């Protein structure tokens, strides 16, 4: 009888084993219908289709549970095929797949059977994963004590929910510590209660309330997050004297960069800060500018949005950057680590398709060295490495990777910024002239580094010595004009910071002998290159926008507007080469008469648009609506309606009249082929009629939309 009972408490999904021995018989935690939707997706679609589904459904839960970026927080950990890993709180398996690919054996624990089944279906080909379904306290006594890594990703903050004591976090960590090897590691990913996004107006991740973590959770509840000092104090009380603190950016959920105390971010690096995928937020200040100030003041660890605390022996990794927003064949991971002879840089492919990209970079290194020999431009030493694995546990070949020399010093970008800050025009010109002279060397040869931007060049204290090119990933075996490479460097330099707008672009253009028509051609080539790199996938900024939670600014409230009044405001997005995103958008200012509404109800726009934009997007409001576009002019010339110059995400219902059955209506104006200048004038006149949501649903049912 016991034999049959035990059989009933096991479930097999593909190669995944579910142990239901401690399952209480029902799921006490459930997100409702979305879990049924997730289960349907993982049962009927392969993982390669998840990105398309995320984009189509524009749903926060779908993004959160299925995005490949979720894996980044553990992908960098030095876990190998001869290791055992315990994942507590595995949920729907956002990181289980990465652990299964890296480790020899993975044990998961989760309270929910439905979530565990979602996990199992999406990773059903993994034969090294066992999922225990049940309360942690019930499962824990059955666990062995020889795990190499224990991962608590988004779990530690809930400790007092299931540890009933006066010191639940210390008690939880002490219990977990019993199951790790003496030289094993515990990895804890958690939000920072002082994260800058909370000061800037994001709601607290768990409670959905404003400023609650900053106020130390005045309303109580079971969730608690901590500063870096608070986490270290807990670890110290549990006997851990040495802790390694890492800083995932923008946060641990969708990490693209991982910093450490040995490699903190530099001013200008933290630019993707609008992360309100799950709910609306306030926008109290520009987080990029404040982050720059915080970094300059040496306070970044206090205000990092998230932490990854690693207990146990220190990993060699000091910095990791993921380029996962590219096409699969270009997805790589850049790692700064400690090597035998000091710090080294490695570039690893993140997909099988990217192996060729890594190998091509190694091959072109020799050609670049030949081209720039004697130029005063030194190409960073690079070698292609292959791991010779003899372990029986290694069933897959290790991909090749690049090893590059770690070069310290100040970038040309930093030096140019310093010249601008001191209004040193002569110093800027001298550096730029020297840059031009060095990159022009060997221009006639059929090899070129298209990515010779200022940030990729390290300049020694004595500027007459060799300048070092630290990254040459985007090099091609063909001739590219020096002035095109230099124009791109200036173009990228200006786009990355509004503080650089004081640069006299006319002088640069004159020096490069580039007229407006050629500049527009180079901009189009840059847009084409960006599409070549990224493919058709939407960026995270575009997905955030599609999900549709707004950002309410201080100006809205200063004008006495209720949050709902924002729906009437016009918003304009500028595409500078990386698609439309919230960071490169603005609301036309009514006070300066950029936008006005006539007594007849016509919205009139008159907005100055800087050069270098490939397209504009006008959101006439943020609600269901019908829009009649009376006119659209660019520099006084009507924008043609033929072709694809003007596109909308609505339906044509009359001459220049469109119905938008979406709360995010938009009108996209392509600037390709339109005469452009350094500053351009966009003029538009529209009649905007908002529609009640119920009316729209009724019309959709009747097939009118």
C-alpha cells in the first residue's frame, strides 16, 4: 500500500521528475488565469517562439515569466557540469533552464504544483532536474548537504512569511547554509530597499505602493528588502565574514550588466532606467543624470536598484555585460575576471549561432593589426581560446571564446567630455584631429573597424604614445571611408548625452567635408547597421511601451492635472537609430505654444526636431480614439501620404481619418527622403475624439474594428 502511495506522489513530464511527497494537495499561491495561459504556452510552443509571444501579447506576467533575460542573473555564475545546484522558489522556471544547462544536477523547490508543471514542460528535455513541490520547511529535512551552489533568486525577502521567529532572515540563512558544501556558494538576488528607481517614483516591486521600502514598510506585511549594509549584517550574524556584493543593472529581473566593487559603473553608462513593466509610475527626475551624480560621489552601491550577494569563495568574475538584445548570431557575453597574470576580458557566445561571430572577430584581429601597424593606434591583444574538457559530466562541447587584454586608462570619450566641460574648444579639436589622423591610417586596405567610437579608445597619459582600441567586434573585410567612421563616432557621441549638445557640429562636418545630404546618407546607413545587429525583435524599451503603463511627471501635477488628464496629452517619440523608446520622447509644452487646441477642438503642433532622426512617432492621446489628420508638414513641406511615409496602428475609416481601438494610438512619420536640416520644424493639425472603452468593445464585437 505504501508502495502505491509513493508512486502516486511522483509525476514525470518529459525527462523532468516532480516529487509530490510533501505537496499539501492544493496550491496556496496562484496568479490566476495567467498561469493557465503560461501552461498553455509552454505545452504548445517551443522556447524559440517565446519572444514572439511576449511581443504579441504585451503582458507583464508573460514577459516576466518567459523572457530569456531572466536567466542572466545566474548565467554568469561559475557553475560547471560536475556541480550540484539547489534552486529555492523555482516558480515557473525562469532561471531553471540556465542552471540545468550549466550544472550536472539541479534540485528545485516550489510550493505551487501548477507553477512546477509550467517549469517542467518548458524544460522537459532536461534529464538532470528534480522539482520538489511543497513547503520549504517540509522539503528541507530531506535535502542532502553537498550542494555546490544554492540560489535564492527573489526569495530571501519572503523569509518571515515561512520562518516564524524573531530573526527569520538569519534563521532562514542558517537553515540554507546546512545544505551547502564547505567551499560552496549561496547566491541571493534581491531588490535594494534604497534603489534609485523608488526615489524616482517607481512603486515598490512587491506591494505596488509608493516609497514603502524607503519608509521601512510602515504598513507592515511579510516582505522586507535591504540595503547592501543590511544584507552584509545578516550574513555576518550567520558567520559569513566575507561577502561579495554584485550590482545587477537595471535590476536582477532583467539584468543586462553586472557590476562589482572592483568594477563599478562609470558616468554615462546607466541609461535604461524606465522599468515600469508591471504598473504605472511617477517620473520625479531624470534617473540617468542622478545616477551620474551618484557615481561621481562614490555612492552607487547604496542606490543600486538590486543586489546579488554571493556567500562563500569569491567568484573571479568582476563585471559581466550581456548583449542579448541582438540577433542570435551576434549575442555575446563580455566578462571581466581575475586571471593568473591579472585582470582579463573574455567574450563568450551566448548561442551556437554566435560561435562564428566570435571566430570571425579573432580572425580579423590579425588583419587590423597589419592595417594599423605604425599608425599610433594599437589593437587590443586578442586570442581565440577553446576549453579542453575531459570530464565525463561534460556532454556538450564548450564553445570558443575570445580573450583580450584588460587595459586601464581614460577613454577618448572621457577626455573629450572634459574638454567640453571646461569649454576647451582647442583641446577638443586637437584630440579629434589626432583621432582622425590615426584611424585614417591604411584606409585603402580592405579591412575596417566600423565601431571606432570614442568610448572604444583608451588614451595614455602621454597622448603622443599609442592609443589602444579596446573593442573591434564590428570589423569588416572591406573598405570604409574614414569620414564615415568618424561621422558615426560623433553621431553616437552626441546621442548618448544631451550635455554634449554644446559641441559645434558644423565645425566637425566641415572638417570631415560632409554636407547635409551625405550626413543623411550616413545616418540611414547607421539605421541599417542597427537593424543588421538587432534583427526584428523588439527592445525591452519597446516592450515596456507596448505593455502600456504610463509615466506621470511632476509637471502634470504642477499644472493641476489628475493622472487621467495625461490621456489627453500629445507625446512625440524620436527614433535616433535604436527604435522608439520612452527615454527619447517628450510632451510638447503648452506654455511655449508647441501645442495648442483651437476653439474648434483642433490640436495644432509646431515642434522643433533636431537632425539625425530617422522617424517620428506622434501619440495624439493615450486612449481609444478617432483622429482626423488635417495636415502634416516637415520644414513647411506636406508629408506625402503615398507609400509608407505615414503609418498608423489604427484603421482607416475615411479620408485621412483613422480609428484606434487601442489605448496607445500612434502615427509614425518616416523622415527618409524628406529634406532635413540641423534643426527641423514639424507641424501637424489633428482632430482627436476620445472613445469610451465600452464603445470600442461594442464596435469590435460588431466587426466595425
